[in-house]
């Protein structure tokens, strides 16, 4: 990484270890915003109408992404999608083996009802059949990616991550060889738990959770374009996330959770949850790390720690950011990007 203060940053291309590419037509529209800075990205499997559940789905979805890549960029794009499947109550060990053979490197659990497209999410983490599924993942060397929230009765949305943490602890201790990622950690308690657990546990952090508190979602009018799961939380949570992301602790790395939804779906009476950050991601992260006085830690967060946890070689290409103010467009295709209409300090070259 080469930093010329206030002028230019040249750094290794990113691994975005949590990204939503959706299906066409949105897929073709949003993919180039990620491939401009990332050489690899975890393609989340909560697509609709076809979710990614089996080896067959993995092959089909990878193909869809590769076709979109050809349409949307010069064919030489330095990009590889990292494939996943959704783990549901009926995901068997055999399905794990097949998905693995088809190239899936991780399985994602959405607990029932906690987020976009989790309507068929996991109900029970500890029934024997699903424990067999997790054993199979451990045997195959597949990672377990957890949306770490539980929708319990009389539990506020801001307490859902806290409600999930005992499950994380139990799984981490029961499966010490299974690599587990607490996706988009959003609370101080979540950070503390990941720090305390063994080396088999890590967490992704998004750029928007490094900027927002609940006040930015509902404290000054209701701002649908800041609405996401897990919900941004309190100031001490924001501080803990900033500290973890810039700490140099390899347990914390980038997963943008860039999650585009068409504008009309976000702005309706029941707005969809998810923030589209890909169009501003490296620019925004540079601004955040610079403000923390930790620009020198950015590359490890975006391009080293994730690859090392996943057991992947480091990316070889670089991107360059220059200090040059710009205003984020109000809309990109059918989607309103994060920070629409506001100024950013760094610009991708
Ligand atoms: C994501 C989506 O839109 O698919 N939404 C979100 O609020 N983050 C799903 C997810 O990662 O929870
Ligand atoms: Zn997500």
C-alpha cells in the first residue's frame, strides 16, 4: 500500500466478503460497481425468485454472474465470484457435499424472518439433522456464514444481534474446526464476543455500520435508504466497530453487505432493508479510516485479513484513489446509492 497523504492511495484490490448481486436485470446493473475495486466477492445466496440452495443452483448462479460480467465490463475484468448456498432446515450433508463439488465455499444461514428474503430461514440451529449439516461443512472445509440476529417475541430490532450471540458461542465451541463468520457485526457486544472466541471465528464489518447510528435511520425523519439489517445501533456500538475495523485485528475484515433494492421498494410504506454501498465503497472507507488516523490499516481490512481467514491467496492487482471531491449521484440506474447527493473526499481513478 502506498499512501501520499492528502493526495493519492494505491492499494491491493479488495475481497468483499459479503455482497448481494441479485438476479437479472439488477445483477447486470450493479455488478460493475463491485468489480471496479474487488477481485473477489462472496455472492450471497438469498436471491429471488430462485434462491441458491444446491450444487445445481451454484453452477447456474455463477454462470449468470459470469454472463453479466461479460455484458457489463471489458472482458478482461479481474474478478471471481465466491459462491455460497443458503442453509435451511432441510439442507442435508449430501447437499453440502454436492454444493462443495459445484464450487460453493461457504454456506449462509439466515435465521427465520430477520432480514430480506429470510422467509424460509433456519428455525432451529441445534436439531440433530442440522448439526450433521454443520459437521459436513466442517469436513468439507466450507465456511459457515451467520446472519447473527434472532427475531424473538418482545425483542426490539436493536437487540436481535445480542439475542443471537449465545448461538454463536455454542456453535464456535461445538465446531472448533469450522470457520464461522459473524456477518455484518453491528454491536459492541458482538465485537467483544468475536474477540473472545477462538481463531475459528471472525466477523465482517460494513462501511455503513462504520458511519451510522439508529439516529441516522429514524432520528431525523425516517430515512429508508439507511434502513438495513442489522439496524445501526448506539454510539458506543459505532465506536466499538470503528475500533475493531481499524485495530489491525485479523478477526475483522470487510464484507460490504452492498444490498441494492429498486428505489420504489425502499421508499414504499414497508421499505425493503439493505443499503447499496458498492458505488461508494472504497471512497467511503478511505474517508472513514483517514478520519480515524488509520489509513495505513485500510488495506489489511479490505484486502488481507479476509483472504487469510478464507485461506485464499492475496489479490495481485491494485486500485488508486485520489483526493478529489465529488458528489454521489442521486440515483444509479433503478437504485439510490448510499450517501446519494452528498460529497465524498476520495475518488476512484
Ligand atoms: C440484505 C438484502 O437486502 O438482501 N439486507 C440487509 O438489510 N442487509 C440481507 C442481509 O444481509 O441481511
Ligand atoms: Zn447481506
